[in-house]
C-alpha cells in the first residue's frame, strides 16, 4: 500500500522567509557608512611601523620602501562585533631586493642584477607576511594598536 503525500505549495513566501530577507537586508546595511577601524590608514601605518620595529630593529631607521602594507587585505576577525577591542589582520609585503640595498649598501646596478637573476631562476623577490593586531578605540577618539606575536 502506498501513501500519497501532498507537496507544499511554494506560491507565496511565508512570514519566516520575509523575516529572513528583512534581517539580511538590515545586516548588509549595517556595513555601510564609516570604514572598519582595521582598515583605517592611521591604524595600518601604526601596524606597519610596529611590525617593522619588532622584526628588524637594527635597520628600522633605513627601512623606507622595504615593507608595504596591502591595505586591501585588512580584515576584522573579531568574533564579538560589540567589543571595544577589535582583532584584525593584514598582509605586509617584504621586498628582499630592497632589503639587500640597506644591509649590503648595494648599488642600483647590483640591485638590478640581483632582481634579474632572481627573475631568471623564477625566484621570489618578495614575501607576504600575515600580521595580526588589535585596535582599541579610546574615549577621546584615539586608538591603541598592538601587534600580536
């Protein structure tokens, strides 16, 4: 003996689907407006400075151009969206060839020779580093940035 089960009608959305659509729309609109604190230019500049001092304290004063922050990669990874302390991450690119210039006082010709040699060997001349950091917004509008180990 077989039982025939009637299929539910999908003609009109139910109240729960309407509520879901309204919730998703409001959630997406909360992301509009001011950019996230993790990707603010002053925060990223501070992260870059702190990371450089942490990783290369001997050559920090001469490190212009060796490191570049990929600001498009700044991400808020905090699980609690209401917390005053945000946990973030960003990619900082390290250029080996420019570092060579600082460490060995290499000339422009030597630098270009090294770059061509690396390109011929399909070698990497840069390295991407994922840097995690926290940003605490203070009451006076300033931010306290900490680069995590």
